């Protein structure tokens, strides 16, 4: 069985680990975890691999998970994909998702008709393919709102269950690792030039989506907003 999850909350995520631990308590064995990324906060997954609940991970393995897998301790073969490659693998049937567990930041409709979230620097679209192709889709939220939920990204008819919890994680930990402002002079210089270019050609308007790469992105977004 393959369970997918997503890294919208990065180091502050609590949903993916809770889902895997719940499956383990229910007696699940040899699960394939299919995250868009994992972080040091997911270190307890090591215990799930040791106990046999999780067989292997197909997704980036950072921090303690990366160290554990790099030393040959994971039973299965780890597979790393780009975000686009992950989407294609799901779309083309290379990976079949049995259960997609989607952490939905506020707001989410109580009637399960519309699901939306906005995380960090962009509307988080990593879970869109999972919502379309997974056998079962579970949306997990800590902020349920009346219908309609606006804005929305995932259609409600692609969501099978909505689970409300006290907290899906710590949003303050989104800014961690590569999302911290870089100290590299070269990257800062590149960001400055890109910001000046965008301001000069007026390619960025208020309210438009903007997705820079990580590391320099917080500084670049701030610079463009002031330009």
C-alpha cells in the first residue's frame, strides 16, 4: 500500500507522521511512503521502518532519514524525483497511490466541496495530482469553515474524507533549511538582478502568483514587493 503526503509545512509538518503512525497502530505493514519531500521532523519514520510498518520511501530523504537510508538500512529502494517527475510518475501510473493524505491550511469547506490552502510563497499545488489519481483522498485541517471555501484548488468531488484535528503543524517552521534567506553573495546578487528585471519590465503585478526558487526566495519576494 502506498500512502502519499506533502511538504507544505516543511519542518513544521505533523500530518504525514501522524498518518503513518496511525496506520502502524492499525497493523499495517510494508507501507510505501510517497512524500513530495521529507524533513528532520519526520525522523520517527525510522522507527516505523525498523518495525516493518514502512517498507521504503519514494521521495526526498533529508536529515536523519537521509542518513539512515544512505547507510543501507532501508529495506526497499529509495526513489528521488523532481516535483514535475513526481507528478508524471503518478499520472503515468508508475506510482499508484492508495491513500493521499493532504494537509490543508485554512480554510477548508465543511461541506467538502472545495479545498484550498496557501502556504509560504505560493499556493501549494504538490497535492493536486494525488487528489486526482489516488484511490482515496483524506484532507486534514485544523480550520473548518462554512461553504463555500474561497479560494479553492482541489475540487471537493476528489476528496473522500475531511478530518479535523487540533493542529496540522507549526507554520513558523516553513522557513527552515533552504527556505531561509541565503548568505551566498552570488545568489543574493542573482536575486537582486532578477528583482530589478521584474520591476523594470513590470512583469509582476499585485496579486499575481510568484514562485522563485528556494534559498533566495524570501529576500527576492520582499525586494520585488518594494520595487
